[in-house]
C-alpha cells in the first residue's frame, strides 16, 4: 500500500477553513457576500458575544431548494461559476464553493432556507463538518445561516480570538464594508439583542458613503482614464490617519486591501500627507473584469491588475485634480520652497520622504496590517520620527549650530514672517526657524521626559468631550487603558463607538482633546501587538505635533524668545520629531554674494 492517502473531507475542509475563517468577522463577511450574491435586498446580521457564541445572517434573497441546501455545504459546490472563463467575468463575490463547508467544519451550523415562491422551507444541521441532517421546516423566503460556537473543535484557533468587544468591532467593520459595496441593499446589525447599526438602502455610492461616514465632510471625486473609472469620497487631509484603517477600496465593487492602490490614493494629496498616513473615505475603481484577477487571495482581499502601474498613476492624477480644488492642495510634485540655502543639506519634504522611504524599503508594507514590524515603509518613518539625538542627516547650517550651550538663546529675534517663520540674527548669518517644527520639538521633548518619569501633569476639562470613534478604536483604548492613563489622558468609553475625554496633558492644553484622542488611536493602531514603550515615542510625537504652536499662530516677541530659549534644552534641536528641519541658516557671506558685494 502506498504512503499517500486522500484526506477525509472534514479534515480537508478544516484546512481550507484555516485560510478563510479567521474570526467571527470572516464568517460574517462570507455569509453576507452569499446573501448579496443571492440578490438580497435586506441583510440582517445578529451577534451574540462578539459572534463567538452566535453569528446569524438572514436575507430575503433567492433561497435554495432542499437539494441545493444540502449541496451548498459541500466543498467545491457552487452555483456561481461553471467553467474557467467565468473566472474572468465574475459578477459575484463568491466563486470557490468553499465558504460554507469551511465554516461548517469549525462550528455548529444551522441553515434554514426557502426559495422565492416555494410552499415549504428546508432546515440543514451540520456540526463541525459531521454529516448533515435535513428536514422540511417552516421558513421565511430567503436564507438564514446560524453559526454557533466558532472553533469549538479547534481550541488553538479559539485561543487567538480577542475580547468580544474587539471581535464585535471587526464584525461591524465587515458589515460596513459590505454596505459600501452595495448601496442598494439595506443592512441591519444587532449585537446581543440590541440594534447597533442600520444602513438603509441608498440611491448612490455617494449617499451611502455619507451615511457610513456620518458627520465627516467627504469630497466627491470622479474621474475616467480609458476604460478605468474612479469614484471617491474622501476626507480632508487633517482627518487622515496613520495606516489605512479608515480607507476603503473597492475594485469592481469588491472590497480589497491593495496597498499600492492605497498609496496611490494617499499620493493624490501630495506633500500634505506624511508617509504612512492615509485619508479616510472610500474609493471605487471600476475597470473591465478581464483586467483584474480576483483569484489570488484566500479571503479575496487582494486582486491582481493586468496593468498596475499606469492604473495607479491614473488614480493618483484623477483624484488629485478634485482633491486639490477641494482642499487647496499644492500641485503634485511641486516643492513649495521659497528660497534655498546652497550649503545646507536639502530640506526634507514630507511627500518625497514617503517615496524615498518606500523606495528604500523595497517591498511596500501593508497599511492595514497595523504592526509596524511588518511595514518597512512605516518602520523607516518610525526611525526618522524617533531619531532623538541621532539625526539621520546633517542638520542644515552645519554642526556649528549645536556647539556650546545657549545657542538659540543667543540669537537675536528680529521678526515673525507669514505667521510661520521666526527670523533671527546670529553671529554668522540669518537664522530662520519654522515655528511649528520648533515648538513641536520642545513639546515632544518635555512630554517625553514627563512620560519617562511618570510625571505627566494633566489638565481636567470642565466639560468632558465626547469623541466618536470606530468600535475597534474604542476597544483598543479600553485594552490599553493603563498606558493611556500614563500619557496623561483620562477617558472612558461611553457606548460602543464613543469615548468621553476628562483630562489631557497640560503640555497639550492648546490642542483640541478630540485631536489628541484621534492621534492616540491612530498611533496605538499602528503599534498593535507591540509593547507600549516602543509606541510611546510615536504617540508623543504625534500629540506634540498637534499640541504645539502652529503655522499661522501669531507669536509675540516674548513668546518667540521663550521658544528660542526652550530649544536649548532639547537634546537635538535640528529637526522636529517628524524629521523636518527646525532651522535654516543663510550665512552672511552667502548674502554678500547674492547682493553682489
Ligand atoms: N444566502 C444564500 N442564499 C442562496 N444561496 C446561497 C446562500 N448562501 C450560499 N448559497 C449557495 O450555496 C453555494 C455555496 O456557498 P459558498 O459560500 O460555500 O460558495 P460560493 O459562494 O459559491 O463561493 P465562495 O467559497 O467563494 O464563497 C453558493 O454557490 C450558493 O449557490
Ligand atoms: Mg460564498
């Protein structure tokens, strides 16, 4: 007898489930997609205990007759494709015939279904892949699939599930994405018997986007290049987040996580978005089915494009035109530098920094993978952003800047220009400081010192500020409660998608509490699964950025002088914590030369 044997089908299904079914949200995604493929107009999702105990998805779609109901739970049984050519002209989410048998192999499943117009329904019970029981049953038209005790027979998997709050939040996300994909369908989400979300059918993608991103100002951008059409509803650059967690991409109506496409979208904002930050919103790219291969990823989260480069470029260009108008962005590729200092190292522009970081990183990282370890591009910027005392490049003006102490205090403050620059006279030339970069550097330094010694002074808010967040974000904040408190931020969850902020660090009193919390959430998201100590610098740097004097703030002579003095205390003052130069020098010889002396 040979050594090779065929695997029993329940084991084969469990192996397949390993790729398709990761958590309750993956079950929801598959079942909701099945409902949509069955032409449902209404889809209801119910969860108990984050979906670990129960997920039920009900639809008013086509339903199945008894034979189909039984077959639907068998591997490689599908009504959606017949032959190879169909793979390249898909109009359905599903095509593999794997989802239901995979789910049934790792949970207890009850499927109840009745075809439209039929007099009777069917019930199928299947337990961890064990033989199904079928019987006639009373049922509404459509299909309802109940999945209980997920991973009851795969303890190793069950152990990886997070808190019910986190799992429920992922489910909400899965339904939200489906809602973006299909504006013409109504979605209802119930958690432990309570209705938590409801997206009634809408006429257009634009209306659905507004409904899903309630309260956000989204800009509609529509463009076409050849056979490609792009429609996007995107937020303002200041609402951008670290990572692409709130940027949804749909290619031919299918939600995907394509990092290059996400970057193409971010690049449409030009230099105003820093490396690793992505706008919030939704982008629909539609192109001929033959130009996209959707059969490359077990969860169909990635696709492959026949002609990727030109496509991404076209997306960037098309979106840029509309975004630039809406948000007064600088032209793409232009570097808005009024004058340059020949001897100084080139100043760093955030946008080129992103391209450089990506180019150096080689393989681009996954902006949805919220672990900076796995994202080389993020890692690079992380290194830049935390390079205290270890400047990556020669500071402008040369090392002389940092010799001796009290250098900044010794500068003679002359004037503030454009509410942005502080112009000072020094012994060897004119010094121009970027007031925001300088203030940010000081705030960062002070915050960091206070955090290290656990002495962050807080300021209580007279009235707690309520900040609406994604449920995943609220769950993260709850999980990191101790770290958050150590940062000097006091907050409490008020419901599944909001927190109330009670206190903020005194040093950040100028920042809006909402901004502080959003920064915190974004950076914590990036730092997921890493020890908090590693993330703290990033959190502090981002908070310092928004809690400091900004471009546009008018400074008095006194404030400017205080800022100069404070800079002397900072370990390394040549760059702001985000890596932008704080100061630029024009030597007097250079001036002499320019005026032709
Ligand atoms: N809610 C539903 N209403 C009607 N038919 C359904 C429903 N869910 C599943 N089916 C039928 O069961 C079949 C198997 O579903 P399953 O999800 O396992 O595979 P699929 O959707 O064809 O492919 P994939 O594995 O890519 O999702 C489907 O092809 C469809 O005919
Ligand atoms: Mg399916």
